C-alpha cells in the first residue's frame, strides 16, 4: 500500500521534477488543493521558507482520518559576483509575478560587465519533511556552476538556460530532464529526503493519521 506525500508547492516545474524523482518509490505524490492559501515567504533563508510552507500545509484539512507526510521546498540561485543575489528572491528577482525570462534578463543585465571567471554561482535547494508526528526535518542540496552570457537550451525552467555546468559544458536547460534530475540541487536534496522517508515510514508514531 502506498503512503501519501503532499508536495507543498504550486510551481509546475518543481512538481514535475519531484514527481519524476519519486516515480519508482512506493509513495502516492499529491499536490496542494486549488484553494490552499499562498504562504508569505518571510524567512531569510531557503530552509526557513521551506519550513514555513511545510507548517502551513499541515494546517490544511486532511482527507478522512488520514494525514500525509508533507514535503516543502525553497530553492534559488546564488551568484557570487552579486553577493549571493538573487538568493531567496530568485522567483521574484524582476518583481512580483515576473516571468522566468524577465528574471533571467535582469540577471544578465546585472552581470553584463562581469568576466567569465567571476560568474560563479550555485543552485541551492532546501527541503523540509514534516511527518504526521510533527517532527520536522530539513536537508539541503547544491549544484555549482557559472552564469552564461546568453540563454541556451529549451529544457527546465527558471534560470536553467543561463546556468552552465562547467564539467559538462552544457547549461541545465540543455541537459535531458533525467540527467539534470540526477545532478541537480533538487535531486541531491531529494535523495536525502528519500532516505528519511525510508527510515520513517514504518517507525511508530509516524503513520498518516491525524495528530
């Protein structure tokens, strides 16, 4: 029997990647209900925002007597030449509701005069796993790279078209999705979550019932 895992995100790209990474595991991955309220990301770290999202999802009504495990995440891009920006503001770097293309455009403008060797950056992902027992666990994953001078590739989302993985010579938007998922910051964080899920699934007190 599959256990239920609620993904506390509305980002379709993140949902797609996480579902693909968990596809072969005995978990039924469910998404937020359409009427779930937006969570204000007021923390100053990725981990802090992931925890806020997890706790907010835990307040949603559960189906019947069941209470699922909850997985929330916050992730973004840190550029060394910009002092770590856009960081936790990655999704709204070009303003609230801005498109991925607008955020990428602002980033490239900010780095216009920065040489290749100084365009180092990393994707960072923090995930918060909240079992029914209420004991929250957090993990992080990173992927080091460099920012290109122009977008390349059609896959992925967000800053993928300008994030170069130097050892591959390709941006994460040029990688096949299954390859990107294996090496990405999100994939690395999720690998740790999978270990936690395996260790917690059959532990007394963590079963999916209402507290």
